[in-house]
């Protein structure tokens, strides 16, 4: 019997849960796929806002992945600085057919050396940091460059996942999944991207994210200095 297509979600403490659960809702429905949720230590893992996931697999116990998916979140910086975690990301990513992420998960891919020379997306507030890893920042909601599929922040994960499904199983399957989950976004405000939001809204969100941006910048500089 052929091995099932193995999708491994690589988690770490303080992820943004929708970065993970949005794509999971889509990718777990791919016919014939095996979905594994894993972290460095396995077991229980807290997310950014207190939601906790349990029964996670241990990354070192996973022998292979056909696709890796890494979400973003405030814990991304600490994860990127954890050599044991990054060794597992690199190991699984180097042999995977697809390398994917949501939001700042692409910074982890970058730190693992998996997207050098590739176009990649991230949350708009941190996208330019990708240049530190030799990646080319792209502001598209879904960014594909070869076997690398990344994109924007949080809710973009659903679009990224549907793009992956279309590639794996065809447009018709992707459309069926989209309809099954009734994914028909119609937000009450047209402010989901900085290009269309009011200046005061952009400024307020930038202020909220300023600390994270500086923390990420310093961590990346430290990595480059140690290289």
C-alpha cells in the first residue's frame, strides 16, 4: 500500500491559534492525507491567548513529512532561537515536497535556510524581515514560489491552505472544502490590509506590534552575528 501524504503541522508555544486552526480545518479534509500535529516536546502546548492543545506528537519521533506547515505568533522569536527546535524544522523541511507557513511562520522557514532566494510572504508588519534570510518579500495574500507556499497573517492561512489543496487534489476538491466550511468572507469593515485601512488604524496597530517587531529584529541580527 502506498504511504499516505503526510502533512505535519509544526507548532511551538505561543502560536496564534488561527494561524494553525484555519489551515488545519482545510488540510485535514484532504482525501488520503495523514495529518500530524507536533511540537518539540510533544504533549501539551499553550497558544498566544491561552487556548491549549494536547496530545501533540514529538518532532523527533517523526521520520518524514511530505508537507510541513508552520504557523506564526508571538512565540515565533523564541522558537527561532531554539537550536533543537530549528534542527527538527530543517530536518523535516529539507526532504519535504512542500514547505509552507502562515504569517511569521515564514521567518522560521527563513532561519532554517529553507526559503533562501524564494519569494515569500508574512504578516505585513514583519514582512521586510524576510530579507535577512535571503528571501524576497512579497505582499500577496498567498505567495507561491516553486514548492514554497507562504502568505499573509492569520486569516490568510485559510487561503494558503485552499491553494495547497488545489495543488494536491485539484480545484474541484478545494472548492468542495471551501463550500463545506462555508468560507465566504464578507467582513464588516474594509480594513484588513494596511493599504486600505485608515491611517489612524494602521498607526494604532503598528504601535501594538512595535515591541514584537523590535524583538524579532534583534533576534534575527543575533542569529546573523552568530552565523
